[in-house]
């Protein structure tokens, strides 16, 4: 078992097209954001397992000996199976979760314990450690914060248990794992996501793991050619929502109105494919007309997402405000509030972008221009870590 401190980070994501449809086997196009989640794992010999999540006010500690005594043999299968309701209940008992386990705090603790007990169970004795996770990503906003959390947790625990090697090189600020190790990280990150979201498609953890720009369909991932000039305004409406509830609501609408909903999902799939084709053309020879097509695709998808029932008044407002500035927006992620994206054409003058941002801020929204296609899960050298991140991990 490794004894050194590990510092890892994973990016959040935006979905360009295909959210919700991807849960039903359709294509999604997703990109890694330059907003990241950071995790520090400090091995100990004090007989305790400590979890600190300063963003959501979680500070928990368990005695390793107590955890060792619990019967968690049901995790033996720890493979690609969905944890059953009984297993989740048992884990809640082990975690000592008495409050509503569906709250983000409870879910984050559950996902941690699940990954810790499953990944470390091959060790002779469960390890004593201290984990702190701090994120630049807002939680519950559709930017993949839980997937970034699960990916960091999986990567750090697998590395500490020497299931995968530590790829960190001396004098290098950030290093990445080999493809086969990333596959294992992604598998466990997906399991963590399942603890948090129930039945996710796996697109979020794939972006957190692999980074860049991805096409995702039924667990099949490939990298996407994308024009470097693609710029996006990311807006957080700050309306809280639950991915799990929204995914379930689409499922029940699909069961209730299959004849109406199936063509919508097929059409969203076609939008993703057309967008992929456009991005491919733009990578070779970008032209202003391409952006007009991308804008049309955004508008059509936003209407479809409203028809799926995952829109929200705040997102309608976002679309109206940006449209008043000649810009096109759609929700990104689960919808029901959360975040939206606005395409920024290269011909846009900066004052126009600033005026749009101001108008969105005036609505009470947070918004920022993002760079997309950030690297996936990485391990960092402490010497190169941004002081603000180090400070946040140290508890300020
Ligand atoms: C959430 O970021 C994207 C959804 O499609 C859910 C999923 O893919 O698991 C809404």
C-alpha cells in the first residue's frame, strides 16, 4: 500500500447535445470544463478514516476497526452491478447516516464508503486515511460535480491500494494514468455515480476520466474532433435540482407517452449526429455558416428538452436574455434549473459578450466564459499546485 500523499483532480463537464436521450441509448456530445475537483489523500496509522468535504460542510470520521467488524461482504461483487436498495440501506447503517440519505451530503458520504470498502477490501486490513475533497464546480448544477468527485475518489483509492501505479513524475506538475488504468478508474467512478444518481448513463464520469471532447453512446466512448475556436458562455441559474429525479421523470413520461417521447429522443440523437458532423467540418475549414447551423441545433434541442419536461422558467429566461443579444442557449446536464450554455460565435465583439454577461448577472445568475476540452483525471505534484487550491484543501 502506498504511504505518500496523493493529490488528484478531475474536470466537470458540459453536454453540448444528448442529455437525457443518452440515458435511453442515444448519442451525447460532452466536453470537459476547466473547472475541477481536487482531492488530497493522506495515509495514516491512527486507526481512523476521515472524510472532509468543505464545499458541502461534511466532516466525518470512522474507526477502521469498527468498519472492519461490519459485514460488508455484499460488496464482494463490487463489479458493474447496480447496488441494490438493501445494500444501500446496509451501507447507510455502516456510515451511521441518520438524516435524509438522499441529500447531497449523505450521498457523497455513501459514495465514498462504497468505493473505500469495495476497493480496499482486498487489502489485509482496511487502511487508515484522511481524504479532503474541494471543488471549483457548483454542486447540483449539471456540471458533473458528483462524477468528478467519484473519479477523484476512485483514482486515489485504486492508486493507494496499488491496483494501478502512481503515474506522477518528478518535476512535472500534472501526470495522467495509462489507458488501461483510466478504464479501471472510469469503471469505479461509474459505480460511485450510481450510488449518487441511481441509474446514470456514465457520460459524466467518462468526461471526468478521459477529459477533452467525447462522443458517448451506451458506454462506448470516442474522442471528438472539435474546432479550437468554439467558445461557450456557461450560466448557472442557481436553481437547485436533482439529476436523479429529473432522469426518473423523463423515464416515466416515456412510459406514459411512448409514441410521443420516442420520436423526440430520436430527433435529439439526430441533432447530436448533425452537430458532430458540423464540428468535424469546422475542424477542417471553419466558416460562419457552420455557427448558424450550430445555433439552430441548439434552439431545436432546447425545445425538445422542454417537451421532455426538463425545462424551467429560469432556463427560459436565460434563453430569452441571450436571444435579446442575438445569442442561442440551451440547458446543459439534467435541466430543471442548473446550468445552460450559450454559443459564442467568433465574430462576436467582446463588449457584446460583456453586455450579455451583465444582463445574465442582473437576473441573479452566475456566468463565465469557459475553455473546454480540459484534461481528464490527473495526479499533481504538491510543489506545482495552485496556492488557492492548496489553501482550500488545507481548510483555509
Ligand atoms: C446529466 O449530466 C446528464 C443526464 O443525461 C443524466 C445521465 O446521462 O446520466 C441527464
